[in-house]
């Protein structure tokens, strides 16, 4: 938790105590944010929001699975006002659970349809696309003379066993999006055949989507699956990573939503308006290389435009509706 966006309280239990201890007056003066996006971006955005509005912010940063489960468990007495980040299928599920408050920001009216919900319960603020990251030095050391994988099929090479890293779909929205990518492009049976083969080659399944780009960048693994923007960020920091955008990848949006019956509804609505602004999205993109959905926001050099990526017609509602069955099958597959 961050008080006035300073001073981290890492434990989720401690965050609950802080929220529970707020009086009604305090709740209306402070905006409480659960954040799935990285801490650096969260802090920068919250600082700018406070600077522009005078509204103080406390935030808790945790993984997608932790925060989604937390929002559901707190539905009758929400401890946060905002959920920041997470792919659309997670927000769709939360809306079905009755956890979200509809809000149609004036800045959302011109966004593409994939970036906003039909019931106004969530809105996308940046585009996410998956790809393959390759640590050039380690790859050439481990696989001399082998070409870089260019397609998702190329990744399933028995020679790559234990040199691939990808996150755990049970805990990470990044990995669940990847699983859906394969199921939706190949079909249910062929998709699971692919995932079964690939899972045997993966050396590590960390819970956080931020882990694979770091592990690839530092050379602990030769290659892996991650968001292209995260890989671009490590490239810009001087790590020698080859980015591959395979054909028939999936694109989704990081979303923001308001908790139903939250303590600071007006502040939460102002925060959504802020996150959808060109200024906020340009700031976020400058830090993590995501592609803004606001057409007036600017992405930094090195970010791969969506127009240069081959995407499938991704069905976010399908991904949401079958999440439980997919996770159950994955858990049985990867023991």
C-alpha cells in the first residue's frame, strides 16, 4: 500500500488493515487503487493524478489473480475504489460477479469497440500484444546455427527444453491470454495439443507477467513468451533481446474499472477520466512501451505499433466464459 503514493506496505493483510481503518471522511478524501500494472507506472500515474486533481492516492500493487480474487471477496464491502490494469476478460468476469460500477467517461466515446465494454463497466487504456523474446547471447551459445523461432509453432522445438520461460496462467493474465491465443487460433483440441507439447519444454512458470522479460533480458533463459511492450522496455534499457511478433497473435487491452459501492465514487470517476487522457497514456507508454488507445497520446520509439502485428479476431467474452474450465484443464496438464 502506498500512503500519498509513498511508503510501501507489501503484505495484502496489512493493506486490508489500512483500508478498514479509514473513517468515512478519510475514504472520501483518499482514492484507493488496486493495481495490476507495474509499481513504477502505478506510482508515476498516481503522482500525476494527485498533482492535477489534489486527490491523494493509496495503492496496492499485486498480481492479477490476487487482486481479482480480492475484489470478489470484498464485493459486499469494497476496500478499493479502482482496479487498474488486467486484460478485459478479468474485468468481464468481475462485472458478472456484480463487482463493478458502470461509468461512461466522455473520453471513451471515440475509442475502438474492443477497448470498452458495452455496459460501461470497464475501459481499456493501452493495447497489449504477445510475442517471443530471445536473449541473443544465450540463444547463440545454447543453439549455435539454429534460426530464431518466427512462429508459435517454431517455439515447440524439443531442443529448447528448459530454456523457455512463460508465466503461470492460473495467476497471470499474460499467460492466460497466451493460452487463449493458442486455443482460439488452433481450436480446442489442437490448441491443447500445442499447449501440452510446449509445457514440457518450459523451464519455469513464474506467477508475475513481469518475470519472463527480466529473466530473458538477464540471460537466465534463452527465450520465452511475454508482452512485446515489456520486452521492448528491456531492450531500451540496454538488454540485447530479439523481439519476434509471430503471425496470428492475440491483442487485448489493459483495463480500468470502478468498484461497485466504493467509498470514493467521484474520485474514482475522475481517475478513469485521467487514465484515458492523452497525458496519462503518454506517460505510461514512456515508461513501459505500451501502445495507448487514446489516438492523441504518443508511444516512444522502439514500441511496436499494432498495425505491424498479425492478430487473430480475439473473442474476449469467450475467454472470460471458459476461464474456469481452461484453468482446470491447464492445472491437470501441468502438474
